[in-house]
């Protein structure tokens, strides 16, 4: 094999490696941008969920004590806990998850089960409030699911030897999934139909 042939082989191998590195780097960059967008969407949907919970306190079907507890939990989730955007303090996301989970537990206790919620469905104003909460809670669940999916993909790719050896992730922080209790006790009619494919337009 001549020197020219060896040189061509070396050039071809280098070209393949560079192409592979570029492809992985671009995919990783797209995923990081997707994760950032999904985190912003999740933040917005969680705030809407807290606002919907706060609106429940305007209904006289909740007793005064329940109104206070729901209002306090909704305020902590919407304003008192760390934000998912712009707050890189260690443990910030975990603290926010705890606040959101507390809001969920408070709502479960205040609303009870389907039998307890019958008086809500019999009045137009309270039924609308409950439906608003159900929609907000459902969209928050969707947003969290898509965000966590993006995080899982990023973490899986960043564990590969190619990314670690060539430091393709740069200085981008390793994202974390957002964990919370989001099982809200709303009637089935209060939740919109699950889309057949992909997130609804508000979550894309």
C-alpha cells in the first residue's frame, strides 16, 4: 500500500469521526434547547395550576379553613418557592417540587373524592372552577412529562463515551428531572382529551 493510499484512508477516517462528532454535538445542542423550552413551559403551566387552585378559594363550597390552607399552598407554589427558570441554586428544583406536591395534597384533602365534589358540579360557577383546575393540572402533567423525557434523553447521550471523551456537552449543566405529586382529584369530564400524538400547541 502506497503512502498516498494510507493518507487517503487516514483522511477518510478523520472525516468520518468529525462527521460523527458534529452530528452528536448538534443533536445534543437541539436536546438542550428543547429541555430549556420545556422547562419554561412547565414553569408556566405550574403557575397556571396554582392560579386555578387560588381561584377555588373564591367559591363558598370550601369552608373557611380549607380556603386559607389552599390559598397558602397555592401562593407558595406560585410565588414563594424557587422558579424553574433562572434559579440555579442547588436543591431549588427539589424545593419547588415539594411545594407543588404540597399543593396537590392540600387540594386532594379540600376537594375529596367524586362523591364530595357533586355539589361543585351542580353549580355553574363552581363547576367552571373545577374544570379550570382539571385542565390546568392536566397540562402541567403533560408539560412535566415532556420536560422529563428531554432530560432523560440528554442524560443518556451525555453518558456515552463519545460525548464524555470529546467533551461535546461543553459546560452545559446536566439537567435534572422534575419530580412532584401531580395526581389531582378532578372529575374525568374536567380533563381534556389526551392528544393522539405529541403535545398540544401550548406545550410545543
